[in-house]
C-alpha cells in the first residue's frame, strides 16, 4: 500500500552487499514491439531475476506467488519484462488510470539508483492495464515526487495465469553519473510487485545491474535539443446585449523557444525564452475550507522538471509554481557519483509568493511586478549520508528575499536517519504586497485595536508583509526517525523565527516552535489458515506541541494510531 512505501524501500535497502547479486545486463540489437507480450527473440537472452521475497508486511518472508523480471539493454534503452503469476486472475485489482495514479492495486515496478549512494532513486511502475507512474524518490528530504515525469513507455497483458508487462526506458532518461577511470558502471536496482488480496503484500528483489562501458559512453554523447514554437489564438469581444455583436478582436501571437544542451546524461544546460505552457494540464482545485494553509500544486512544466531533485530539502525552499509568466530562464544541473550541483535563474513578468503566518497562509500575486528568481544548490555524500548547501534569491522593485542554508542526512543504519536543516533569511517588502493581501480598500494605516473577526480589512498575513521593516530570522528543522520491522519512533523539532521568509518556496508557516514525537510497535500474526502469509498490526502514540516565538500556546495534542 502507498502509505507504507517507506517501509518497503527500507526493507529493500537493508540487504547487505553480500546478499545482493550482481547481474550483467546483456546487450542486444533491435527493438521490441511494446505490447506486454514477451515474445521477442531477445527476451530469451535476457538476464532473469526472481522476485521471491516479501518486503511488506513481513520483511524477507518467502513470496506467496511467483514473479520473474527480465532485463536487457540496447544501445539506447533498458528493456524490462515481468511475468507475474496469479492463482486467481479474477482477483487482480487494476484499471485504466491517469499517469502517476498507479498508487494502489496490482502493479510491477523497477526502482533504479544510478549512483548506489541511496540519495535519489527513480521508480517506473505499470499495472496490468498498462497504466504508468514514474516517481522520484528523494532520501534527503524523505519525499516521493509523483509529478516528476520522464520519457519511457510500458504495456501489459492480463493472461490466464496472471499478467505480463514490458517497459522501455531510454538510457538518457536515467541521470547516470560520470565515472572516474577504473570505476565500473552499475545501477542498484529494486524490483517490486504489489499484490493486494485479503492482505496487501509487496514482494521484491534487489540486484546490482552491471552495464557495458560502451553504453555509458553512448549516454555521455553531447547533443543540442531545440523546440521552437508559434501560437496563434484568436479571441474576440462581444456586446452582451440582445444581438451579441462582435465589438473587437484580440489575436494572440506568441513565439518562443526551449533549448537544451546535454553535455552528457549527468550534465545539462537548459534555456527557455517566452516558454509555451499551453500543453500543460490545468490544476485540480485543492483548496479546502478545513485547511487555512496554501495547498501544494504539482509541477508539470518540462523546463522546471530537469534537475528538480537537487532542490528537494526538508524545507521546501524552491517551489517553481511561484514562477508565473517567465520571460526567459536558465537551468544548469550536474551529477556525479558523490557530488551534485545546480543553478536555476528565471526572469518573471509577475510576482507570486506564499505569505506565511503561524495559523495559516495566503498568496500574494502582483501582476507586472518583474522579479529575478535564483536558486543554487550543492550536495555531496556517500553511503547513504549527505551534506548540502542551498541559496535562494528573489529581487524586484523595492523587494528582496534572500535565503541561505545548510542541510544534511546522517545515515545511522537503514532503519535510522537523522535529518537537519539550518537556514537564515533577509527580506524587504514593498507596500503593494500588503495591499494585495488586504481584505478591504486600504490597509496602509495602522490596524485598529479592536477588530472583529470577519469585519476587519487586516489579516495576519497583511501584518507579516510590513513594508516598513527589515525582516530577518532563522528556520531550523531537526528530525530523527527509526522505522524498523519491530518498532517505529521519531522525534522532530522545528523552530521558525517570526520574520523568517522563503518566498521562492512553499514555507506556509512561520513564527512557531514545534516538538513532535511518536513511539510505536509492530506485531505479525497469521489471522487465518488460508492467508498467504502473516498480517501486520501497528500501533503508536503521537504527541504534538506548537507554540509561537513568544511561547504562547498554539496547539497541544496526543493521538493514538
């Protein structure tokens, strides 16, 4: 189940190097007809891995049904095949779904860690109906990004014995680090099958895929991709009277270009000029009357998807949906085995940001207030630990916001992680921000002493956008988490000064301190004789305490789960 994805990946990663088989990927010529039927000749020459262990709910129990994975490469693609046996195909849970909606039900997947450092992994899923999902797993921020997309394809077929699947993943869709002399190319790979029946189960296997060095050279070839565009959009204005006659025409003509210089599969420079977003699907409404904080919206614009995992930290300091109408932008990213770096700069016609409070947040949107937005990132690490630096900068007329920070992950073992992030911000706001947040016509005068709820122009966010002050403050996040087969416990401490702002990001709360702790246990038992394995029972208690920076209580709670 999706809620236990972390447990599943922890179980996969916990295998020692001696337990992980090395599989040399065969290299063949030609292409397959992607139809989910494994009848092409070169599948007979493929490497075969048996998915024979249960990852969830019981770690490393024997899998109750058979699953085989086949792997082979050409000069351009990794091809994966899956043969998923099922004693009763009528119980398969699957349907045609939108992309990235394969979260529950039956599916098979391959998870690729191109560096073997457990910092970021790319997952490719397909269900028995051929619906796909690609997910970026970021260990540093402990997040799963379903809005990450890359080029690949897959198909499946339901058979009388289960289902079969085929995947075609371009090698240059997987960011492969440039290796030093003597280092052999490899991927750390997790193969998974979701099998929900009376009990939701996930089976898996871990392997090291050794790759031919010539394939690595192919993915490091330089190339230039150009995507020019022209848009003509006729629009007219009509008189709303009885005759509804046309009174004026507004013909939209837009020209732009996207260019990408791919130095190799791990290094790229992208340029966009007057980018075209007409092919990006509209946002789904995510506002809720029960949630006073600004909702997250996924990023589907291709320019902002490249290298996005670089900027993923515990604090969401880079949220590119704050970029509204860019004139032009540059994005550089580089990955190698132990170090990664990148920079993103955009000139935006409009200014948009989230104004935080400790009880909610609001959005500032100022049309025709140009700003420059810049983010820079550097990360290093190995053996599951990492250290990173990040800086974000936004500047416009009478407006600036600078954020500097250090963050890291300390790997104490596969089930135990310490994550930390320390940041500082400096901010100045123009008066137009408070005006945009104001619920009335004028919030330039000091607020009245008595202001009834719902009858006052001022909101907390208006006061947070004070144009007469230089704002500066810290943001701190410290987290420890243990999630093992026998128990679950964590301890989190967050501390945000009242004047901390991260305008390039999605920091929805400020002026608060939070202490959050949990402790729980896991038990395994076979409920019925016919169950194909054990079930898991988990229980834990969670305590939560939130105060503002002056020590005034915001929330206290104790929950049992």
